[in-house]
């Protein structure tokens, strides 16, 4: 399967996916695309010989449909069959998402359905949760709400701060996303469940 990864920043999840595909060959990366020209992940992808593209959201102020169409054109040009959102910080429109139903994944730093949206680690701490983690899910028009493809859990420790908890979850993400994508590409629908 031809996989495209969408990023906005460091791209550590994107790197984990590229390295897993390079190691096992269960899929092949055809594009890494960012909405930000300065995303550090772009250089990392290029260094691994993966094609990159930028669709700068600032060129499409107030034109969400135009932004989505520009991304769709890049994905089509690259022949992407599966799209992985990995730290991609823009919300894609319902038309774009619906057109790729069942072929687009996202990783979110919480045990969905708990804490969709932002600031998930601070919210878990504020709630006094003793377990936290991350989820890979199929992308649907509703934010952070699609069918689960995998989940990784870790303990919340005494003295945890949002940053400490985020770092622990981030490490789990790098294990979960490749395992979840591998299973998704294989057509298996049993979710990946990891204990960190
Ligand atoms: C991660 O916390 C991920 O859960 C969220 O974006 C953050 C940055 O990811 N989706 P990355 O390091 O850029 O892959």
C-alpha cells in the first residue's frame, strides 16, 4: 500500500512510520506533506529519500476548500492510497475526509473517547486519571472520533506534570502507530492494544 504522511512539526511519529515501513516493507511511503514550510520533519523525510510537499495553509486564508483541494491534488499526484495524519494540526473538511473514508488514520494523545481535542495530558492529570495513553483511529468528519485501530496505555505517576506525561505517551505513540498501520494495511480489524 502507498502511504502518505501529513505533518505540521517535528514529525517524530512520521519517522517511526517511515522506519517501520523501511524495515518490514509492509507498505511504502510515497509522500510526506506539511502545511508548514518550516516543519523539521520535511528534511528528515527527504534525508530518507521520501518525496515531500508543502501546502501552506497561510496561502489559503479563509479558503478551507482550496487548502483541502491542494492537499488532495498532491496526494493524488503521489498515488497515495492511505493517509496517516501524524502531528498534523489542521482540521480537514468533511468532503476531503469522506472521500478518503476507511483510508485515513490519525494518532491522538489520549485514550479516546476520553479527551478529544487539545491539552489532553493536562486534562487527564486534572481529572486524576491513573491511566492515560494514545489512540490510532480512522479519521471521520467528527474530530478525534472515528473507529479505533489501536490504543496504547501507560500509568500516570505521582508527580507527573503535563510535560512528563506527554513524553511518556509520545514514546508509546512511536510503538503504536507503526503496529496499528501494519495491521490496518493487512486488513485486520482487531485493534492493536499495547501496555506501556
Ligand atoms: C503528538 O503528541 C501526537 O500525538 C499529536 O501531535 C504530536 C506531535 O507529533 N498528534 P510528532 O512528534 O510531530 O509526530
